[in-house]
């Protein structure tokens, strides 16, 4: 009898210990739950505040001083760029040779011709026609003997054409606010292209330090956009760099280059795209 009583007492003791342990666990879990509830309440208030701020921001963006105003300003900027670059296209018109009018006189005009769609000036197919700028055609650096042109007049014309193109590219880049990868030093028919990291042998090149920023060790080479010392390699490289500048401007407005040997075609394509209606449209 006593043994049964003792066993019953021991069982009650175990139950009390388990009950006490469970009670302590319940208290701990209740405290943790209270902490989570308070944290959730704070997060809920923060979320409500963020939603309110988001609604207010959306309201401001959709208002007169929001995205609408930004798009309006961007459209006005593009219209101004279009107007300025249209003047460049009038001063330095690039046209097919057979479209040159006999009474054409280069000069300033306030008329701007806008095209609805910019047609690509492809160097093939029906548009494979020689282009001229102010009536002058860019001749290839063909030679009879190494380093000598067959006609000095053609040399002078090509230098003049490259000077026109360099000035037009420089003006367009400034109006678009695009720093050219290969800066131009305009000097009429004696213009140069600067290459800050030339991949050619430096022993035969002329270094210029005026374009190198203070504190940098990079040397800048200049290459003539004309026949220099009866040697065509440097001039050909200068034309290549000039075309890369035009390609940079084309890529800036979302267009592709027509090729590395189409300076005038790329320049014409650039001005035609900028003068198109699509250039003004802001999505």
C-alpha cells in the first residue's frame, strides 16, 4: 500500500515538473510572440508610410512638374539640337554628285528640311552614288608611286573635304554634348585628329602634349587629315579615326555606321537621322 502511494506521489511530482516546464515554455513563447507582434506592427506602420509616399511620388511624377515636364524639356532640347545641326547640314551639305545644282552657292539659310523618316544612305544598291560636300568629292589615297599622288589638285580637294567634314563633326558633337573619343583640331584643310592611345609605332608619330590632362602619363598622337610629307599611312589612319568619331555620334543617337570607309555617307546619315521626326519623339 505504501509502495503504491509512493509511486503515485512520484508520478504527481513528475507531472508537476512537466507542467512547470510547459508553463515556462508557454511564457517564453508568449514573450517572443509579443515581440514579433510589436515588430510586425512597426513594419506595418512603415509600410503604410511607404505606400503613402509612393502614392504622393506617383502623383508628383504624373503632374505638370513630373515626367511630363521632363519629357517636354527633353523634346525641346532635341528640337534645338535638330535646328542647330540642320544649320550645319546647310553649311556643309552632303549630297550625291548628280544632285548638285549648278546654281548652288554655299552659305547660311534659315530653311530647315525635315524628313519624316531617315532613309539609310547605304553604300550599295541604287544609292551607290559618289557623295560630295560643297561640291567637292573625297578621293581615295591612290598613288602611282609610293607616297605620291597622281594629281596635286585632288590632294588639295581631299584635304578641303576632310576639313569640312571635321568641322561639321566637331560642331555636331558640341551640339549633342558628346565628347569625341578622338578629338579634332580644326584647321581648315590642315586639320588633325588626336589619338590618346595610338596602336602605331610611336617613332614615326608627332606627340602633342596640349590635349593630355595634367597628372596623366598617356601620350596623345596627332594625325593629319591631309597628305603629310607625301606619306599616306598617317592620313589614312586620320580618316579612319574621323570615321570612328562619326560612328560614335551615330551610336549615341541609336544608329549604326555604314562602314569604316564611308565618311561622307556616315555624316549624311547622321544629319538625316537627327533631322527626322523620330529624333524629336520622346518615348
